[in-house]
């Protein structure tokens, strides 16, 4: 995928919506909308999937233009060739590699997303009678696994589930979460430059917050006193609410219902707040926030540059952590999601590997997900990261 302005080629076009938020479509080199791509992407309007699929789809459409293929002529073999060209293992010659240096071939997760995107796109296009052979080849089903049955409401009566012939086959081995290096928190805190950055490291360390949820927080989402007016928790907590129109484009991944009544937020994803988080919050609020905030009501703000005081973006937070990791001499790239995995692993250690406790503390979707990701890991009593476990 390319970054920056793309001229003379298909490109993704973000569009600011009247009610706030962003939508994404694909435009041709002359600036006209690609109608096939747009009709497919509109079905995901208002969801983060739309942006993800837009960038995967534009890459495929550029490849298809090079191969001089149209929707009416694309075959399942052509789609397998594309998957091979971007990094999948396919038992056929796929021609010239597509993602050449400095671009890297897709990894396992990216190949799964690309396969889902392509299947959805071509089933959408073939729904009107175009290329029925490809539709028949893509619209296949297989016997359900035990995991499929467990996830379904009436899984015991399932006889088949949709299958994607483009998706790489997954083995039965467990996924291994990408953890932070040992001792990352005490190494990061001394090398970050601002109270805001110390607060970000502390909040990511003591919760399972995703970076989109953290950078999308508003001050009204924080209930940092005992027995808050929302009545949903007695202890200090915060509400992560999915908002369509945050000015920094930050958005929570999960979208449970939430509301504001009488100036009090309720609902959303609820995360408990540790004493260390409250301490770092007041340090930030009484210094940098009080000095620079621009009145927009969001929690994290820019502390330099022409947009001083405006909301801070998730990409900027990622860059801060990456640079802090280099200054601290930590191996690898420090990524926000590694804090989430490390927190959940710490909770499992502290609870005696109880996945139900880890699910509730980490706001995971299911106990099965926790077991799949972390079930093969051995306890690490020296993690020293989570403020709830007090093991440092």
C-alpha cells in the first residue's frame, strides 16, 4: 500500500461526512469514482472495515489493471494468482511478484483480510448476474468446526458454514501474542518527554485499552471518583464510546450502545482505572492540558506544532511509543497493542490462569478468545508491568 498523494493511478479518497466522521471510496486517475469499488465499500459505511477494505481493494485493482482484467473476465485462478503475488503460498505460477521492495509481502493476518475483501467484492459484483462462474466458485460452504458451533447461537443445528477458497489455510497451532519486552514500563517512563506521554504509557500498561479508544476519549468519559453518577461501577472507571466524528479520526473498535443524560455518560466499554492512572491524569491535567487545551473536550492534545492544543491522533501516539522504545534501547518496535497482550497475560498470571477473570479485566469478546491466544503461554511471575498485580 502506498502512502502520501497518488497521481496517475487508482487511489483511496477519504470523504468528510456532513454529520462528522469519514467515508472512503476509490477514484480513478482522472478523479472519477470507481463505481464498482464504491458500491461495495458503501455497504460498510460508518465502520472501520470500510477504510481497511478500501486500501486492500485499491491494491488489488491496481494489480488487475496491470493484468488487463475486468470483473467479467476474472476467474478464481486469477484471484489465486493475485494472492500468490502478494505473499500467499499457492500451488501455481503466479507471474511477477506484486509487492516488491520496499513494500513487503502480506503476513498471515493481512492475507486473511485480503481474502475476505476479495471474496466480498466479487460476490457483490457478481450478484447482478455478472460472471456467474466466479460467483459459483466463491460461494462455497464447508462443514462447521466445534469453534464455529460454539460461536453460533444455534450451533448445535448447524450443517455448514461459508468458506473462503482464497484464504490461506490455518494450522491448529495457537496464536502467540506479541508482548512487550521484559521491563518495558520502567524503561519507557524515564525517557518520554511529557506528562501526556507518561500518562499514555501508564494507561496502556494498566488497562487493555486499544490506542483508538484511548485517543478517542473525551473528558466526560472519565469517572475517576468513587460511586460515579452513572451507577455502573463503584470504583473509578472510564467509558470508551464509539463516536463517528472525532476531529482526530480516532474511534473505538467496539461499538456497544452508550448515551449521555444530564451530562453523565453511561454504557460503552467500561474499563477500571488504577491509582497510578489517576495520578498520571492529574499531573497531565494540571500542567500541559491546563496550559494548552483548545476547548474541544478531548483528553489527549497536541503539545507542539501549528495545531497546538488540538486533539492528538492515534498515529502520533504510535510514533511517540516507537521513538521512546528506541531511546530506551528496547528490542523491536514498541506497539500500543503489545500493552493489551501484556496486560492480559499479567492478569492471567495473577489469577492463576483463570480465563474468566482475564476476559472481564481485559474486555475480551469471549473466554474462548483468551484461551486461544494465551492458553499455551507459561506464567511469567516477573512481568512487573500491570499496576493491578503489584508484582514489579
